[in-house]
C-alpha cells in the first residue's frame, strides 16, 4: 500500500465533492482528512501514469501563502520508497 500525503495550504479545506470523486477511483482504498493534511491510501503504484485532482475550498482568506507539500511513501516502509516530494504554490 502507498500513501500520498497532501499538506493543504493555510485557509483551505478539501471540497466534499472532490473527496467523493476520489473515492470512486479503484486504485484508492481510503481517504483520511486530518486538520490540514489529506492522506490518500493507494492500493499500489506501477509504471502507469496517474493523475489526481483535488478541489479545495478557501474558508479563510490568508496572505503570504506558503507552498503545499505532497509526499508519497510506502505504508509499511515509510523511508524506503524513493519518490520525490512535490511543492504546490498558491495562486
């Protein structure tokens, strides 16, 4: 199992409709939302390209937004998977 950990930018939440759409995907086993982080549990990764679209809602107006970080790692060996982290900038 693989976890995709998406840190949300301050003032944003995962839109409920976005969660419903993600949960319909066969590769996704479970989604957890804790405070400002979304954890997406994937059945597995392979060499096939995957695209995930998360729709966010801004609930608090913030200035000087810091980039969000996405980490991907193996559930059973968090330090073993060599996939780089990604940073998303606010618009």
